[in-house]
C-alpha cells in the first residue's frame, strides 16, 4: 500500500522556522484536507515534501513507501509517485505542453510512450477537462488565464498517474463550473488508481465536492486540530477564532513584502511625485 | 524553393523564397522582394569567422526571414531592411552565443501599413561576448504601421558579456510598437517546476535549449536542407547538455 509518512518535521526558510513538528500519514485512497490561516505553513509543507530548494528540513523525516524522501532529488520524488499541483504554476515560454508532458512521461518509463498512445491520452484528458483543443501546441502556462493554469495542473496529474498528489489551492481562480469539473476529475482519478491526496484549500465548496476523509488545521507551523469532513464545515461556518480561544494560540500574521514607489518612475507630467 | 550556397564574397540578390547556406567568410545579401509571400532561411555553415551584411526592401509582400547561427566562430551581422506600404516582415533569429557575436538589426517601417515583427532567441555560453542592437524605426508618414520586438537571451556558465539593446524610434502617430526582453540564467522556480514533473535538470535544460535554438519541426518543411539543419541543431543541444 502506498503511504507517505511525515514525522516530527521541522522546516526553515532562511533563518525563519516555519514548520514546527508536523506529524502526518497519508495512505492511498485517503483524502486529507489541510486548512489554516494564510502564512502559517500549509504551502510550505507541500513544497517541502516535493523538495523545494528554498526550504531546509532541520529535523524530522519524510518517508514514502519506506524510502527516505529527504535523500531524493525533486525529480526522483516525482518519478517515485509524488505530485505537487502548484498554487502559482510557472510559465515556460517556448516549451509546448505536449513536448513537456511527453518528456515527463518518458522520464518515468523504461521505453518511451508511443506518439499515438500519448496523443490519444492527452486529447481524452483535455476533452474531459473541457480545455481548448490547441492546448497541446501552446507553451506551458504561457498566456494562460488563472483558471487555465489550474486545470493544466490537473491535466498533468492525470497524465503522470501519481500515487500521492498534493494540491495547493487548486480551486482558487476557478469558477463554479470549473471547480465541479476539476473535483470530478480528481475523484475519478482517485477511484481509478486509489490515489492518495493532500489538499490545501480555503473553500468549503471544494471540500464539499471532494469529501475529505481526514482534515487538519495548521496554525503557526503545527497541526493543532484534526478531524474528518465535519471539521471543514465547522471552520467554514465559525472561522478559526473558536480554535484560538480553545487552544489559547495565536496565528502568525502573513508577511507581505513592502511596496516602495520608485520616485522617478512614478512622477506625473508636471514633475511632481505621484 | 532554390537553395543558394554562398561560398564567395560576391553580392547575392534574393528575389524569391530561398534557403541560403553561407560557407564564405563574408556574405553580402540584397533583398528585393515584391508582390507575394516569401520565406528565406539564412543558415551560417561557414565554420570560420563571418561578416554578414544583408539589406534591401520589401514592397507589397509578406516575408519571413529566419537566421540560424549555431557556429562556434565570431560573427558580425549588419541587417538593414526597409518595409514599404502594405508589407510585413517577420524575423526569427536564433544565435548560439559562443566567441564574439555582434549583431545589428536596423528595421524600418518606411511607409504606411507596414508591419515588422522580430523575435530573437539567444543562448550565450561560457566566455562568450554577445551584443544585439535591435533598432526599429517608424518613419514619419508610416501611419497604421506596427513594429514589435521580442528578445530572449539565456546565459549559461559565465559569459563575458551579454548585451541586448532594443530601440524604438517612432516618428508617427497612430502606430503600434512594443519590445520585450529577457536576459539571464534559467529561473530556479522554472527548474523546480520541471523537476517536480520528473525531469532531471539535464532533461529540463535540453527542453529549454530546444525552445531557444530549434524552431518547431514543421517550420523546416518548406526549406531545402531543413531536416539536416534541424538534426544539426538537435545535436548541438545534446552536446550542450552533456557539457
């Protein structure tokens, strides 16, 4: 059985400690919802599991099917069956979706996928996600709307057949119909391949469709409460304040970079600063 | 479509679609393209230091010119093209920046309703010095004209200097003009994204280099020797990835 086991995980970015002792186990076929206020470590957890170089694991362990994930390179983690659908997918101008996905599929096969099989599978999934037919020939995420980027992440997940998928706010930027489409695609994949899922979202609407089997709330780098889908609905109705009061904790406030005005660029025609 | 091999320093005049294979140390090319649709491929196969001078005019025509320079020698290129009324010029220029390369594109919207669109893809290697001046001029009277420039310069290793200078001289109202430029190494976040889909860093680099140095496979279909040039470019990318 595929399982991802995280034990007592501490993670820093630069000199700032973000995760402060996370314990979590995701088995195949399970859907785990991760919630919590912004800037408290949800995305950091997912990025760390995938191996983002900005984050340093200072102690603890991550194992996937008994193997030490922390010793694996990012691409090795992917080939083992981990997948991260990113909150802000990158644009790769000049590289088409079909070249990118075909290379990614071939990277995990002993023998390259036949062109016929690849095209058939890609076209089928594009159609299922109701994406534009020319997607295969467009550059990866280049010029895509926010919703298109998120659907493209799901398309990649469908093509790469991961064992455990992590979805970081995959529903943001999607309209109601697209959320339904995406959640159906995720559930179909789960049914077909017994996929395990770790999902970060702020919205109950998405979780209502996905029906998580487990839910966790991260505050200040720690999982402070766990439950099933009822916890999702309670947080959607009551927010997090009851949790802060009950547990006597305070969330970290999200840090946003300061915005400075460049005087010379922000001058009006009369020469006065705007 | 004729294939012209330039192996001496005489001026070559282009009046129709052509594949130009340059094997001399100097090349002097004149365009006189009128009344029609044309595609021109200029491929540097000189295997020595090269000076290219190409110039001319386009009238009542739609022209695509592709420059491919993957050679490891010095290059000086000076291109000056006037685009006249109801004409369009699309340029795709690909340069592997090894040694010293000094390129000037001087493109002029000469009359009303003229369109120019230039895309330059450059890969600058270790110890190279690359300079691209991309000058677009919309002359007075060239109403409803368009001039768009995009330059993408990828640096690998430690180039001595990579300079890309887009310039737009606009002397008319009611026109469209733009330029975009990227210059630098591969973005770490893009590399992480590609790694996270199972591609090793070398496989990711290979895909990115292909996007810079190789037009898509159907592009060459129109040209004599197109397949051979494509294979040469693929080999070049593979050898860069194994460095």
